[in-house]
C-alpha cells in the first residue's frame, strides 16, 4: 500500500534524515579533505627533506588520482554489493593506514608508491556517498544534501590549514620533522572513525530503526517512482559495464574535469602562494582559513534555495563566470591583499559548483548503473586533480611567477561556463518539445 504525501510530513521527515545522516557523512568528507590538503602543506618542508623539485613533487602528489581512477568504479560497485557501512569503514581504515605510512617516507620512489596507494584506498568514498544519498533522498532534496556534504570539503581545507601550518612549526617533537607530524595527525582520525561508520551508518531506509513503518514505505514508494521514470528514459537491457562507455557519462566526466582542475589547482597551490607573502607556516595556515570559511558559508546557505526548475543550472553558470573574474583578478590585481581577496571570493564560486553538478548524473542513472556511472564520472573527472598538480608547478617553473598558475582555474571555469550554457539550451529545447505552443485558430 502506498503512503500518500498528505499522510507524511515530507519536510519534517527530510530534515530528520538530514540531521541523522549528513553530520557523519560530512565528517567523513572533512577528514578525507584534510588528508588531501595535507600534501600541499607538507610540501613546504618535504621538498628539502627528500631533495625533490617542485615538478617531481607535483608528480608524486598527483599519483593519488591515478590510484583513484583505477579503483573508483570497482570500489563503488562493491559498495553497492556489500552496503555503505561495511565498505566505507574499509575505505576509512585503509586510507588512514597509508597516510600514517607517508610520515615515514624515505625517498621519492616510496613517496610515489604511497601516494598511488592512498588514491586506491580512498577510491569510492565520494561517489559512494553520492550514490548513497540517492537511496535516501528524493531528487528535489538532493542539491541541499549535496551542499551539506560538500561543506565537509571546505571545512576540511579550513580546519586542516591551521593544523598543518602549526604542525610544520613543531619540528623536533618526538624526534619527528613537521611534515611527518602532519601525516600522523591527519591520518589517525580516519582510522578512529572506522568503527563509528560501521555501527552508526544505516545501509538503507528499510534498515533504519529511527524511521516508522509508514515513513519507510513513503520513502521506498517515492524513490521507486523516480527510478521507474529514469528507467523509462534509459537504454533497455543495458549492461552494467556499458555505462562506462555511455556518451553522457563520458561527457559529464569531461565537464567535471574542468571543475576538478580548478579545485585541486587552487587548494594545492594556495599555501605556496601565501608563503610567497613572507609569512610563517602557522600564519600561512591561519590565512588559508579565510577562503574556505567563505566557501563553507556559501554551501550552508545557498543550495537549499536551488530546488525549483533550472535554478541549479543558472547558479552553476553564474558561479563559474564569477570564478573566472576572481581568478583573473588573483593574477592581475596590483597588490597581495587584492589578489588574495580575489582568491577568497573565487573559492566559494568553485565549491558551489560541486553540489549543483552532482544533481545531474542521477537524472539518467539508477541502481547498480548509478553506482558504476557516478564512480566513472568522478574517477575520470578527477584526472583533473592529476593534471592540476602537474600543470600548476610546471606553469610556475616555466613562467617564474607564483601568480601565473591561477590562470589555470580561470581558463577551466570559462570552459565549464560554456558547457553549462549548452546544457541550458538543451533543457530549454527539451521543455519546448514536451510542451509545444498550441496552434492558434
């Protein structure tokens, strides 16, 4: 028997689900992002300690994304098979162990191997959560939930920056250098969270003890209806692996790659850029809080306003164009203060694009194909991280300018904006096709 919307207070139910699920999911992403951003601070001492050049270090840092690419789809398919609690706990434990091992890196080869293994260990977390949210929240509520989840990444940068900067200045504690302390302190939380995830994260609404029978039924009926609508517009009897070669999936991955290059280029280079202002490591970390604080405020506020119609896509276009202006300003404005202010406003523009983007793939993917397709989009798109962490130091070395690498996110967001315009035009055409203007007599 179907439960009608009138019998369920939808807003109250969705808010209860958000309060129950999103803090833990956001915490996982916060810890993940601290583990990703630690490499940009460790770099300030590891270069000298291991005798690496900027370009060689950038290559090692970027190998994370190769491991991520190779293992992303298999990891998400296994999450679909074994359930989110068990598989996410496995992810948390293995990446925490590898992060701890990074503290004892002895040479470039070991650094390269461990960065690759870190990517392989973490593969599946982000797309796994995107897929997991489709099991709990109707489509009209997902942009808000994705906004809450993405807050974890901006908070990760915001919290991680001062911690990492402070730890760098604590060289000598327990006979360890500052960069070693960075990896140890940032690796432990993910290991500690393993048990929390295993026992507190419910696998699906049917297994959620905090929901009534009617609430479970209403969620199941609502989500099943949405899946049937998607299924009706999908390729009949398409195999699971065929999603990896589907043009829409590949197109979405290339689209996301532009955003990925921008995000990782900025987060990787920002501590180096601020270091050029002549500040200490601790001050560097504190200054780095500002852009990520603004991004956090934006993510906590705006996505909930983007439920209706094409607001999400219009917000993407606006944010991308504002980001272009901000990152050009970070290169060409005359003073350090103005350039940094431009970066501070550019960061929220990039981060708003993330939850908006991830509302698009579930419009044509469902079930196991959604798990594989979302993972494929994320893994291929995250090649942008590999590109960014190699391209940024190359631009710095080639131009001799610490500011020039910020031209990269400006260019990528311009391409992102152009593709968003095409999506808007396609959606407008589809609406006209479905709702033709009646002929006049």
